[in-house]
């Protein structure tokens, strides 16, 4: 579902590559943690995956489509297959929770009745159906995070990209969000979840990709005991 071949990203104002010769793959229904210290390249990698940036060298295939030198139409098609949970939420302040979640479906031309059905279902899944008509400014940080998650899930994406999806949540809500993400993987989505949370890495025995200074330094599958080693690279 996701394939990277010798991907390097160099920004013009930087002396060192943000990513250097990264190769990896993530399959359908696979849940993968992406970790590493600050500045390791996690955000850069996520931006490449959802088409917000392009790599300097290498190839990136998302759901079989090559993003390198892709046309605008191809990038648009890829983005329709990808749900993104941003760390800073990116909710539209002038729209209700319901409208924020349903906007992507409306843009695709779905009938209003189908939009309502799908939005209500996903808001119920994240525990926010009672806040459907609230404005984002009236929500707590944790509620805004769950709205962002609902917006990413409502289109039933083939690929789900999450940047610190539990960063603003307490332990109980973090477990709920992780359960929702794991269900998305069980339904067939390839899930990539960036996190600094060592507790998540210990409690959830998924594959862990660790970056350090732009390089992929560890790729571990299954249970492990020393999550801190992965975070430190």
C-alpha cells in the first residue's frame, strides 16, 4: 500500500538532508508506529506520504500510484485514498463539527443523506455525536483531536496517516483513539502513526519504524521491551 525506494529529501535552506536513503513498505491492514527524536524526519516523511511535499530523490508509491513528478490529478487521486490526522488539527473555525467532518464527502459529490449517515456514524465511533453542532472553539483540545480523527476516517481511507494522534489526550482517551485506529487497520487501512509516546510503543505491539537524523535506523516487528531505545535512535 505504501512503498518508499531510497527516498531522500533535502530542503534548500538546510545543510543536512531531512531524510536520507529511506526505503520501507507498509502493507494493507498493517499498523505501524513511526518514532524518533525531535528533528529525526518524522514530519517530513508524513508530508511526503500525503503529497504535501515531494522527495528530492527516490520513488514513493501510494496505493500503486507514483508520487514522484506526479500530475495534479494523480496527487488528487492519491489524497482521496489517504486520511490525515494533523497534530494541529486544522479544523475550519467557522464550520460546525458536523460540517468539518462531512466536508470531504461533500466535495466528492455524495448525496446529503449519505453524508449525514456517514458523518453521524463516525462521530458516534469517536464519542462526539453529542457535539455535532458545536463550533471548534467550543471544544476542548481532546475533542478537537477526535474531530480531526473523525474527519480522517469518514471517507474510509485505504491509507491513514496520523501525526501524534494521542498527544492532547489523557490515558483513557488515548486508549480509545488507539482502538479506533486499530479497527481502521482491521478494516483494511494501512496505518502510519507518528508518536513520541513511549507508553503507546510498549502497550501496543505493532511494528515500529525509528528515524534518527533522517535515516531509518530501526524496523522492529512484534513485542519489544525497551521502547526508549527506539525513541533515542
